[in-house]
C-alpha cells in the first residue's frame, strides 16, 4: 500500500481523495437512506441542500473519524461520525449549521461527533453569524460512554456563552432523548416536525416502568405536545421541507449577531397607510372577546406576521413583524383566551421573547388589553408572583425602543407589566376605547362604596349609578393622559402610521444600564 502510494501520480492521489470523499458523502449508505426516506424524513445532506442557497454549503471536517475501540467499535466505520457540519448562505446571508445524520449510526453523539459540533459553533461565534442545529439522533453514543456526555457538556457550554450574541435555532427532525434535549432548550428557537420528531427526558418505556403510566412517543414528546403543553417547541411544522422553509423565514427577521444591523427588506406597503378596520375591532360590550391578531396583522407590513409559540399560552401573542421593512417584536394580550389575563405561562412566554428581541436590537411593540393576573390557587401555587416578576424584569431591562398601545383594559399590576411608562416605555398611546385603571369599575365600586350600596333604598340602582361615575372618572384613557402617564390618545385607524413614525424617530435610541456582571432575573 505504502509502495503503491509512493508510486501514485498526482492524478491518482486526487482520484483517491475523490473516491474517499464520495464514499463518505453517502453517509450510512443506500439501505439506511431508504429507511430514512420510508420513515418520512430527509437525510442530513438533503436537509442542508434545502436549507442553504444552491451550491453554497461548505462542509467542514468531513474526514473526522471516531477513535473508540470498545464493544467492536474498532471495526465500525461511521461516515463523518454521524454529523455534517459546515457553513453556507441562506438567502444570501452566511449561516453555520450542524446536521446529525440518522443513517450514520443513528446520528449518535460520541466524542468526535461532538468535537465537530464544537468546532462549527466556535466558528459561528467567531464569525458572529447565526447557528442552526438540525437534530436527528439516538442520543449519547452508548459504546463510547462518558466522552459522549463530555461532548454534550461542551455543546451546552457553547449554547450558553453565545446566547444573546448570535441567534441559535434548533430543528428537531427525529429523536432527541435524555439530556440531549438541553441543547435545543438552550437555543433561542425550537422547531419540530409533526409525526417524525420527539423530545423527552425519559421515554415511554421508562415512564411505564417507574410510574406505570402508558403514553406513546408522540403523545409524550411530539411536536404538538411540546407546542401546546410544555412550551418547549416554538414552531410546529408539517414535514422536513416545511420546517426548513420556516427556519428561513425566521432568519429573515434576525440580525447576524447582537453587533449587526437588522435586516431590512424593502416593502410595497406605505408608512402612512390608514387601517380603518381597526376602528371596528373593539366590541361595544366590554366583556366580549376579540382577536388581537387582527390588530397585529392590520398594522404589519403587508399584513404579514411570523407568530412564535402559537399554540402555547395563547392568552398572550408574540410575533415578529416588519414595519417599513424593519423587524419589530410584538407582544400582545389576546382577549380570545382567558380574557387576555396574565398567567404563569404567558409571563414566561413574553419574557423570553422580550429578552430575545432586546438582545438582538429588535424594537418592542406592545398591545395591551389585560384585565389583570389570573386569580386562583393553581396560579398562586404555580408561582405567578415569581413568573409575573420575569415580565417586569424583562421589560425594564430592555433598552431597545419600546412602544405601547393600549387598546382596551389595562388594569392594576398587569397594567404595569404590559410595558407601562415606568417600565421604560418610550411612548405609550391609547385608543379612545382604553380603560387604564387600578381595576374594573364594578369591582372597584363594590369595594369603595360597599356600605353606601348596602344602605341605599335601591342597592342595584345605586351600584349602577356609582359604577357609571367611576367609569367616567377612571375607566378611560383621559385621566392617564391628563397625568402624562400616557403620551397620546390616537384614532385606531392611525395606529400603523403613528408607530412607524415613532420607530423612525427612536431608531438611534441608546440607553445604558448600571455596569455590573449581569442581572438576576427571577427564574
Ligand atoms: C449508539 C445508536 C444509538 C446510541 C441508535 N443507534 N441510537 N448507537 N448509541 N444512542 C444506532 C443503532 O444501533 C443502529 O445502528 C442505528 O443507530 C439505527 O438505530 P435503530 O435502533 O435501528 O433505529 P430505530 O429503530 O429507528 O430506533 C431509533 C431509536 C433507537 C428509538 C432512537 O435507536 C434507540 O432507542 N436508541 C437509543 C436511545 C437512547 O437510549 N439513547 C441514549 C439516551 S441518554 P446500526 O449499526 O444497526 O445501523 C442520552 C444522554 C445524553 O442521550 C445526556 C446528555 C447530557
């Protein structure tokens, strides 16, 4: 062999290299690829082909091999060690990625597999570009033992130190079990594919053995479960290509890093577009619900919104929109669910979104219609005090431009929580339908006029009269405006143009905070 190589011509060496590379590019081989396709999944290479602009993907460390010897591993070849890493362009912008390939030893993560991921993450951090992980793996490579765990540790460490520095997105496109779930959870956004992906700490067999509960993989950790019950998943997708397409849409809103300009996409929409439909959104009856998403859509460029966490904590909506092509993060109470009140999950959902936007310099637009924090033992014992505090902390710590529009109720502590002036809102506007008060008129009158109502000849008539008086005094935007606690009362149809003008004016906003190591957000 040595002699042959010595005798080999340059062309032979090049041909030899080509053959070796091509063999590796086949990853687990035809049989495994067919199995992957039969289970409704693309291979890692096919996924990367779909994600990256044609021909732009540059693979890194294709020739890496594992070096374990136990359990027959000395005889086992794992092409690319089960993970493809590299960088390329997505819609013309550089992105780094690691895609685990289930066809190659189940995409299991051993020492060298993890070192490839470390390398590509280190490159993404150094280059200040987004990192995307496409996960499809049986987890820690069982034959390798603790080096696999060490490998995960190195990934979690990099996920953490680059948090808020570069955007990190994970797509779950197959199994993710055990501690392996924590890299996705440490990244900014988790996408899952319906029916073919699942995540859990302990699987159905262990659950059955330990607590006797019977549950399927999908019920326990499928896309729908994590999108609607646990909140682990931010975007549910129909299949692999849908997942990759949606990641591209999300990327289009994000800067390369916290030090980069926001991506601006030219729009055909106009800055002075009136939204007459907004004059009719608020129902005449105060107790009636309406869909806050109609307002967000009406305001957004071309009515386009990218909603995250759509099926979880639906009493608050978080979404990315563009205004005159510039990305904006929207946080909005949604009266369609729990009357738009704030609970544990809504507080968590909004707080994390606010912190993401602030980290990447995306301005915050808040629409408030909130009757208060949700009452009850379930919420109190789940820690609504602790979780609600996150929302206050997240808004107050954010230094990006912050604009608030009060559409209807804005009561009590929840008023403060929905980006009120003293949490640092740069500008608060209210519609004429706004009710900014300590509480609703009925509750307020029952407390402050109890003896007056009870001693009246006609208590019901007295109560109605007192409620009307309270509403006139406090349940409107005029008292807050007279105190300068809100800046302005606007026509609903002017909402888009007022926000655009404000964001343009605030574009160079610079705000600093006290110098320290870091905040201690209530977790
Ligand atoms: C080594 C693995 C592997 C693993 C799969 N394979 N998982 N090899 N370590 N963890 C290999 C299989 O041996 C097989 O190799 C190939 O991948 C395909 O696997 P199949 O079992 O044939 O596929 P399928 O029937 O689709 O089943 C998929 C699966 C199953 C449900 C994921 O493979 C499975 O249960 N794997 C083990 C899952 C697990 O317990 N992982 C450890 C979790 S704990 P060949 O050579 O036959 O093709 C963990 C701790 C992380 O990850 C902690 C981080 C802090």
